[in-house]
C-alpha cells in the first residue's frame, strides 16, 4: 500500500471510531441510562425515607416516611405515603394518582380528623409537607425519563463535570402539560450513565435543582440513596435519605385505592 493509501485507511478507521460518539443524541443518552441502570423502567417500588428540610443552613424539620409507588410508562403513576414520625404527622397518609393526559388526583388522611379528604386542584403546586417538592413533583424524576419523542424533545447540548462526575447534559423540553415547568436539564455520567443532577426551569431561570448521590443497586435497578432538592430563589433545600428500597414485588393496585387511606 502506498503512503497516501495508508493515510486514507487510517483516516477512515479514526472516523469510524469517532462517528458513534458524534452521533449520540439526547434520547439515546436517556435510553442508554435506562437500559444500564433501570431508571424509570420498574413497575413498583417500596422504600423508607428520612426527609430533612433546611432554610439556608439551618435544619428546620425532620420527617420519616414510608413510600409505595407503582408506575406505567404509558399509563398512571401512583404514590402512597405514610408518615411514621415525628408525632405531629405520625400515621398521616397521602395518596397521589397521576394518569396520563388527565388531572392528578390527591387525597389526604390525618389522625386528627380520622377522615379522607380530596385535595383541590389548586393545591397541586403547593409544597409537600414543608419540603421543596410540590405535590406534583413527587414523581417528577421518574416521569420525565419516561417521556417519549411525542411528549418531549430531548437534545444533547454538551458535556460538563458535576460534583466530580464527567457528564453528558441533556435538555428536555416538554410538549405536554404534566408539570408546570418550561424545561429540564439532566446530567448523566459519561462512564456510568448515572443521573447526577436535574435542573428545573421557569422563564429561562433554574428554580429547582435536584442533586443525586450514593447510588446502590437493588436487583436490576440503581437507586440514589441520598439526594437533595433545592429551591434556588427561596434558598431552601430538602435532603432525602433512602433505605430498605425494594422493586417489583407485585404491589397490589388496592394499595392505591382511596379506601386504603382509612385502613393505612
């Protein structure tokens, strides 16, 4: 082979090696993370969590909760929560059902009233028990990763190191009204495909930042055992520490019935 021919051959090999990386899209980054780490692909999940809310650096409150979820990528997401401490919220129970393309439904049972009440639509965007999540935000991390191309445009916009993790940054612009936010930016690790940060935008400003850490495997699924939601304009934040996480145990649909709130 001539020197010129050898040079062309090397160039072709280099281009072929680089082409897959250049061809990667935002949707492929999300899909790859789901395949590798099981994000938002499970059917049901049980866990216990400690929630600590801060104003600036001052701890305001600590609460313990048991969480049961059921999700269908093309259907309904359901969440049942029971607070286990402190005493002022102990045994308070909350049910959230979020159908595709329909209004959220939320119910609350409290020991003081010993009755179930349906929450008004206007309360959906209020803070959830003093945390930096709204009631609708409870399933946000799961839902936005379930969106397909008809529900959101996913664009790979660059690379950035977040908390020491070299990451690919994906922007999601929704074409639905599931959440009241303009867009989202997600950082997935280049080496591990783990989700390390999510920024939530309103009016082109970051209003909430979710930072995830200390992943642990539970079967086929990677779970962030510690994560934080920060309300940037208010300078408040809530940390979540997860434990006893279990997936796909065949949770009954009856858990997410309104009548179950009375039973607990």
